[in-house]
C-alpha cells in the first residue's frame, strides 16, 4: 500500500511505496500531465543529495518519484537485498507507476523514465520491455554492459559493486542475456529515447556505442550524444537530457485525443 499523499508544500521528501523507500520531488505548480520516474545509480546516491541532479530536476519543475532498490540493476529478477517476492522491474512498472497516478494524477504515456549509470540502463531496458507504458526514456552514462563489469570485477577496486549480479546469475553469459541491447525489439520500441556517453568512459561507453549502432541498423529513432564528460560538461549534459525528456513528454501529450 502506498503512503498517504504529501502536503502541497513543494520540495523533496522520502515516502514508502509498496514497502520500499522512494524519494519524491513535488514542484511548485501543477504536474501538467507529466511526471518522471528516476532510477538511481550503482552507488545508490539519493537524487536529493546530488547537488547537480537535484538542482536540474528542480529547475525542470516536474514531479519525480525515485524508488530505492539497492544494487538491483532494475532487473526483472528477484534480487538479493531488495524484495523476496517482487522484482525491481515490477516494482517500477506496477507500484511506482500506480503511485505516480495516485499522488500526481499522471499516467502513461505521461510518465518518462530517467536514470544515471545503473539507473540509466534500467530506464532504457524497462522502456524497451514496456514501450506502451513508457514511450519516453532518457539516460546519462548508462551501464549497458553490466556483464562486462562482472567479468572484470576481480581487477577493479570497486568489484564488490557487482556482487548482486554474481549472486543472481552466477555466470557472465547468463547476465549478458538480460542486458538492454538484447531487449530491443525491431517493431516495438519507445518512441522517444535519448542517452549520453563520454567516449573517455572506459567502463561503460562501449555498451552505449553498441546500442547506438544497433538502433541505427534497425532504423529506430533515437538520440545518442557522445561527447566530453567530466565536471566541466556535467551540468550541460544533465540539462540537455532532462530537456529531451520534458519535450518528449509534451510531444506524447499532443498525440492524445482532445
């Protein structure tokens, strides 16, 4: 059961949705038929604790629900440390989507998916699997090839960040079968998708580039921005990605019958 509706006071808060913590951003103004489900990254930083992401979300003035699922990779599998009965993907698709409707009166296709890193690949992957519910998805530095992280975990200082994948799959190839690229359907895809990646990102850029190549080969419309990252460009990239998200949600609203 969802937590009670918040007061009308704008700002950040944390509530419980279907037994799990969820960040809420309530803008100063009506939702205007659009909302965002934001998926956190591998290091589990809260959006409200990230000065850049929080300020860009607040500037966008859109209601946001950001569920907390740990290092779940937003998969449709029972994941260690999240929930013994519900998968992270179903939590987003069912519970968080329902909460968006209850709390803000926003329903598909007015809900966009957004994420960074682990959450970025989750936003894309869930949109590929449910394009009718989530026709809009945007990601910053999506961790597409999480199986590569598993394989190289022993050589990484942060190798323990991949422990839930090893516990769940036990095998790199089995994990690869669940990556976002393998869930792209040539005839059924989200109408609006955008992802950004820094070519100097040795961890995740190759996966984003391969996704761009597959989408282009299939003739699937998308926006891929590959450019310099780092602190000097972080705000510009974040603002551009959120602007894409809002413009795409507006475009979806224009598709609905009057």
